[in-house]
C-alpha cells in the first residue's frame, strides 16, 4: 500500500483511501468535498498529492508504512485523533515483481509483493473494522483495489496475480463479516489505466501466445470517477465488484 487517504465529507464522514499512481483519486475525492489525509512512505509523493487537491475538500499528509502493523496502528490512531471517526478505507496497494519465469523469482521478491499488496490491505482493513464497529454512528465502507489480474493473469506475474486473487477473497470475507456492523466492502478491478505502472504498454508487452503487442490504455480519471461513485453511495447500497478498463485492451478472451 503506497499511501492512505483519510477523507471527511461535509457530513463529517471520514475515510481512508490508498493511492499512489492513482493520485487522481485523491484529487477527485477532494473535488467531491472529501477531506483527504494521504499516508505513505514517500514524502515527495505525498506532498505532490496534497498540492494537487483542488477542493472544496482538503488534503493533508501522514508518513506511514502499511506493511508494518505498528505503523498502521499509529496511522489509524492519528485518524481518530484528527477526525473522531472513519467512514471510508480505500485499499489501493499495488506493486509487482520483475516479469521473470516463476522458477527464477527470489523469495524476497515474492514476499515484498505479498507484504504490500495483501498484508498491507489486511492490516488496514483490520484497523478500519475496529474503528467502524466502535464508532457512533456505527459502520463505514471499504473499497479494495483488485485488478484485471484478479480474474486472469499476465505471463510471468505469479506474485501479483496471486495477491490480487487473494484481495478478492479478502473483499468477500470483509463484506460478509462486516454485514452485521453496517460495514460495506466492494472491489474495483482496473485494467490499463495510464499511470507510471502501465507505461510499458505503449512499448509492447508480452502476450499469452508469446507475441509482444502494444495495448490500449485509458485516462486514470475514469478510475477516479468510479471510486468517487462507489465512495458516495449510502451504506444501504454497495458496488460489490466493478471492472473499469481500457475498452480495447485484450482482456475478454485473454489467454
């Protein structure tokens, strides 16, 4: 998880959102009158995110490492101290390992992806549950960033694909376990949003048949708009799963 955003609407709702390459999520949320706290390990990235927030909401930064349980605990304690409650957590953790044959992956490469993509999301979900169950009014919303890879893999992507499939399991379990407490959980699966992580698409990327092909991408603002829609629903409604992807990317029929 690269950074978390804490958001408070004019109705005094607060949320935690994770986004690094998806800086537009933070911009869109502040434009939708959320107050965002961006938390992550890279101060320069956090500063850029906060500076880009247009309002009428607000944004501020907190340095945190979501792969570290103590750091996550402190992040959520600061959240409560600043805003008194938590209404939305957006788990947007995401990193990958080098695209090498599975047998050539090191344990350290595997573990790093699991720690960031899966353990980080779990730790933040757990912290959010504790707050959302205890606060008054009770409940809140959690949105997990899955991926197209939560459905089908790319070649040489075992760590990333495995963790994104696991995020789907976490989404389902969170949705079920949160039901009695007014905690909604949904997942957005994104395909080929134009970020730093997808720059290689324009140069050509390995396909399942062994060919190298350029893939279409979409403007990341489409993702931000989708997240804002999911975040803005009343708690009696939930988008359980949403797929937002570049229209012409080779997903349907992939493999």
